[in-house]
C-alpha cells in the first residue's frame, strides 16, 4: 500500500491522476443539501414536469443531499469528461432522409466509459488517503447518472461550471459538452469555490427548443422535451408535438448546441467518445427496416440500445412522417403490419402525413383486423380529418 498523503498532497494527486485518466475537469463539493437545487426540484415535481418518470418523486428526498444516500460521505469529487462534437451537431436536422441522434449517443455508452475511470481514480485515491480518525480505512462510492444524485447542481457546487437556463451544466472551457461523474468519499477535502452563473440575459437555449420545453429560465418541462419523448417515456408521443420533432430520433441537442459558451468548446479527445461514422446521420429507410436482431447489432455498446427496437423504430416513423418524402412510403407501409403496437400506431400516423388519401382508403381494411386502442386511435384521427399539421 502506498504511503498516506496529507490532504493538500492528496488533492494534488487527485487532480493529476484525474487528468492522467482523461478527465477534463475536476472539483470538490460538500455533500450537504443545496437549497436552490432542492427548491428547483420541488417546483419541477409539483408542476408535474417529470411526466411518466415516476422514480423522480419516489427518490426526491434522497436526491437532496449526498449524505441522504450515504451518511458517511464527507466530500464529493465531481469529474467532467469532454464529449464535444467535431462538427455542427445541428446540421443533420436539415437532412430529411436522415435520422438525428444526439451527440452523446453516437459512440460508446458514456456510463461505461466514465464509470471505469471513476473506479480506478477512487481506488487509487483511497489507497493514498490512510485511515480515518477512528482507524478505519477511507472509502469511496462512484456515481454516473444512475443513482438519485443531482449531479449538475453538484457540478456547479464543485466549480466545474454553472447550471444554465437549459438546466444543463455550462462550462467556460467546454461549453455544454461535459459528461459528469461523482465520487462520494469519507475523505474531507476542502471544497472548491462554486461556479458562477454567467448566462446573463441570453435566452438562446430557450428560443432554440423545437417544442417549447422551457416554461421559464432554469426550468424544463420534460413532457415537451424531445429527449424525454424519444428516450424516457413509453407513453405515445402527443400528436401536437410530433410535427415539431423533425427528424430527431434519439435525443435532441438544440438547446446545448446554440449556447454561446460553446465558442470555447473543444473536440472530445477520449477515443471511445469519437462519433461512429454510421451514427452521425443514418438513413431513415435503413432504420425503418430494423428487426430486433439488427437493432441490437447496430447499437451494440451504444446507449440507444437501452430503449429497445420498438421504441426506436416508432421514433423513426415520426421522423418519416415529418420528412415529406414519398420514397419512404414503402418502408412505412411495411411497418403497418409490425408485431409491435407502438410501431403500427406510428406507421399509421406517418402514412397519414405522407399519403392522406391512401391512409383513408386503407382504414377500413385495417380496422377489420384485431388491434389495440393505440392503433385504433391513430386510424380514427385520420378518419376525423386530423392529418398533417393537426395530427
């Protein structure tokens, strides 16, 4: 075991080792409750802005402070890993034959990449920390967006940046492109100065949102957020929001990409976070043809795999319905007979957008077959004349 280091030397070791492992930012916060973060969480939940994410109110009390998760924690090390894109992430939005996948999902699942680095860093840190006052060895626990931990407020408290009006962390050095991970530890590091809000009067992120998901600065209504609609919820996407989603099939980068602080952003240097060429702007026609096996193969190691083939293909059908491209009709028609009701429902909607008269003619035959309420409602909407902008 390495010799124990005094706290100042241990902090210097921590900073140097974090950089060696590829982290781009490191800071320390206290594990105590952040009053402002707690108030924002309360308002978010009270307004029902969490939508179908029932785990948020269920874990609300544990989210208020790291000590609520682990009462032995004496400090929290917050790490940032830059995943800045090497091209304009919004350019694909104008390519109607392609699907837009969020920058964070165009490569290896960041949870795996960040967690491995955190575990190594935590182990080396604890090994050099010696013992606690009661003689027990120091300990640490790592978190990467999976535990009830408010990592963005912690990132601000640790001085990595500030939580911007789009509710994501903004860094002066890396703009909006930082993955966050945390190490809660029994080591009582001196906390860093918190980040200072530098959004000023700017509202670029709010104005850029395609679906109007920001009812006010620093608050998001997840029920209108494209990332929530394409990833988190299994409920049908509301008809009024579908036309606003464009070709965004997994997440959305609009509010992040327009932030003026991105002028200082840099391209990710972690090799595992380099975009895969086949996920930069994949063809919609190919994605619409995916069966479960092909979906799993294409998205092996990717966070996209977690939502499953049926949800993903239904997202692609919404994009097809928005594309206005008759060449996508053959693949839309094939999905009318898909085994998954959610896929069939969005195929009906897409057909109504691309070929309304054909959809009306096909309704009677379709309703003669057994179907669930979700699919029937889509056919009924077409029959009621609620196509194109109103569907």
